[in-house]
C-alpha cells in the first residue's frame, strides 16, 4: 500500500463532502424521490457502462451472481427513495442524523449474515446510538416520521454493504456497481409504476424542470460515478479503517452544508445537536474499538447512504 499524501487526504475528505451534499440535492430537485431515483440510477448506470467500456474493465459475471447483483439494486433503489423522502419530510439535518446510524446497523446485522456472536462493544454502542435517537425524537417530535424513514434507509444501506463485501472477493468494484445501478434503475421503475397505479404520482410531474437537469447530472455523474471511481482508487492508499473513520464524518459535512444552503430552515433545537453528537461519538469510536478486536476488512464505498 502506497503512503497517502496530503493531497490524498484532502481528496478523501472532498469525496465525503460530495456524499454529504446528496441530501441537499434531493431537496433542490423538484421531481418526487422515486422519480429522482429513476433518473439518478439511469444516468449512473449509463455513466459507469461508458467508463467500463472505455477502460475495457468490464469482466464476465455468472448468471446467478448477475441476478443477485440486480436484486441488490432493488434494495439500493428503496434506500435512496427513502433517503430523499426523509430529507424532504423532515429536513437535511434530521435525515443525515438518521443516516449516521448506518455503521452501527452494519455491526448489528453482520452477525446475522455471517452467523457469529454479537460483541459486547457492539451491543453497548448500539444502546448509545438509541439514546442519541431518543434525544432527537424527544426534541424534534414533529420530524419523527422523517427520522424513522432515514434510520430505515440506513439499515438498507448496511444490508447491501454487507452483501457487497462478499461480491468484492470475486468481481471488481466498478463492475459490481454497474450491475447494481442497472438493478436499481429497474427497481425504481417498478416503484414508479406502483406509485402511478396507486395515484401517489401524477404523470404530469414526471418530467424535471430545466434547472433540475443540472442537479440530477451532478447527483448521477459527480456524486455517484466520479465519487465512487475515485474512492476505489484511493482505497489503494488508505486502510479500510482510515476510510471508514473519514466517511463517518459525512453527517457533519452534510449538516454544515445544509445550514449554509438553507439557513434558518435547518436550525435545530439543542436536543437535536446533543443527540446527533452522541450518535457521531458512538460511530467514530466503533472503528477504533473494533480494530483492537479484529483485523480490518476491505470495505466498499459509493453505494452508501448517499
């Protein structure tokens, strides 16, 4: 592993800043969350396909694994739809506070997937996160629905991250993401059809406003294609521990950006900031404690919360 330079550290933090910006884009774009996921995944799949073709990096995937990757894309589509809906239903700050539980969800769900016992530290930190969520619920009860939606979205993000940890042993990361974005596009079309059938979406609202195309393009090509491919390259220089620790700062960057963009709309109660701080402390402590218990394992970026 090459020693990272100062530029590499700045690049990594810039990527985390980009991911923290996705919730803001979800609020700025006028189309519904489901329609937004349709456009994002379509453009991301096309962008990744062109990138893989230009680099001649596409590798064969077995039919069984291809189906699993496409199915995982359904989970990603639902995760993103809930993520954007949470940002609109509550606000960006509450959404990102809920998404900050993702690392702890992973620590609790991994034992179920890999049939190992829960570690005491994971249970304790899980309870600490619950205490932080309780504080937010108590002081921001009018935004509880959005917070619950964000927490559920974080759980879905942890599920497909765990699934991806198995696929990365067999296939390159960009190939995995191409198939998952394709599956997410198909899944978002299914959700859209269901919304139209139930009258939750109107055909007249499906086409974005002119300015939306700029934000959607940034979301698909900058926040997804560029950020993901750049993060894969940086993984050659950083340990999984260092990347995990930095990515956990996404809510901090996102909440700060939201305050700069939306001002008083994002101003929250003291209880909210106390609860969010408790969650972030637990999330930031976990990698250090986990590192002492077991060796670091590779991680996948780019499909996460944002």
